[in-house]
C-alpha cells in the first residue's frame, strides 16, 4: 500500500494535466455514489465534532472513500487545523487498498480544478481581471487554477472581510510573479471583474448581481449547506446558471433559498459539467452574457482526482 503525502499530491496534480483529466472524465458516465454519512458528537459550547464519509466507485476499476473530520476546538486546544482529511483508494477488482492519500492537498487541487474546468468553458477567452473573494486556504489554489485556463489574466484583485489575510495572500501571490493587489472595497471591485471566484463562509449574500459587468463569469465555491449563500438574487436573475453536478442544487443555499422564494425552479439551471463537456448543452451564448457556476464538489470529483493521482504516481514511479 502506498502512502502519498501532501507534497507528492501537489507535485502530481499540475493544473494543465488535472483540468484536462477532469474534462476527459466528464465525457464518460458518472461513478456510482451513495449518500454521504455524517456523524456528530455534541459539545456544550454548541460546536460539534463531525466525522464525514463520502464513497464513490467504478465497478471493476476502483473505489474511493473520503474521510473528513471537523473538530472546531483543535486550534485552541492543540494548535492544529480544524478540518483534516484522508482518501483511501481501493482496487476495484481485488478490493485491496492501494493508497492512502493526503486529503487536504487533494481537496485544494480538485476544488480549484473543478472551478477552472467550468471557467474554461464559460468564462470569456479574453478575460483580463480576476477577483478573488475570500483569502482562506483555498484562495491561492483558485487563483492559480483560473489563471491556468485563462492565461491572459493581467490583474488579480483580492478581497477579504478582514484585510490582513488579503494582504498576506497578495504578498504570497506577488512573490510567485502573479499580479495581485488588495481590493479594499468589494462593491468597487465587482464591476471590474471578468471572472469572480468566491470562497467564503458567508451565510448572507455578499456578491451583488447588479454590479456585475456584462460578460462576467461568477464562480461560487463557498456555500456548501442550505444555510450558506454568497450571491444575491440579482446574480441569479442576471446569470445563465450552471452547476458542476445537479446534486449541488439540493445542498447549497445558492439554490434552496431562491427555490423556496419562487425566484427560480430546477429547470432554470441549464446543466452541469457532464452536459457541458459532452456538448449536450451550450455554454456561453454571447459576449455580454453573465454566466454563473456553482462548484459543489461531490464524491465523483474526488474519485476522478484520486484515480488521476494514482495513474500519475504509478507512471512516474515506473519511469514512464
């Protein structure tokens, strides 16, 4: 059994190869998935410890189990991350576990590549300005991924509710040669963005659709529960709406709230990445059209990326 650590994952998952691997994976059928299993241990402070299992498999090919823990007292008690994760990749013919893979590294790479695949289809090819909303751990990966599919980007604006993380991320990106600057005001930055990527923990909308420029592409990453929402009703009204997978519409406040309010119905979501990559639906239909894709992840993406990690790992180890 192989142990593939974070450094090795990042080495294997360059964006050019990973985005193309995801594109090809979406040309086929979706792997089998069962419901995620969530276990909680309550605490008096109202912050439960959470253990999540997400399985996906392709018969006779491979099986994946993603294990995630969220222990909110970790930082204050132990000085370590709140969220931790590992992936177990299992041979689909023998049932033998082939590898344990660092989960955090895979999550950063697969989430950002998922967004980049959407942008490669939906964002204008002449996009010049990228606005990154949120400066958490995922943000630098989203910036790099979007720039890998839109290399014509000339300016990256970074906005965060607290200025210090935005300043730190900007300095980090500039050290990499990326033309990043802090955006002190979100409302002023939104009209400048050709691509807006948002990865926050917002529970109430912070992205105002009335401010979006014609032709913008909106990449929403942060809302992963029905209680969370990053984009307001105007984003929904003005956008051609896409998702990475239809399952996303059942879990995110970006959809559950507009559905409940009667603003849109499921039929207003034009399609997912499978339909886009297979050419069964059009993507952007005009230069001025505003497009939006909600990145909800899903264990099928975890499976695609873990399989690609294994293929790349075996190839490089064999010297091929």
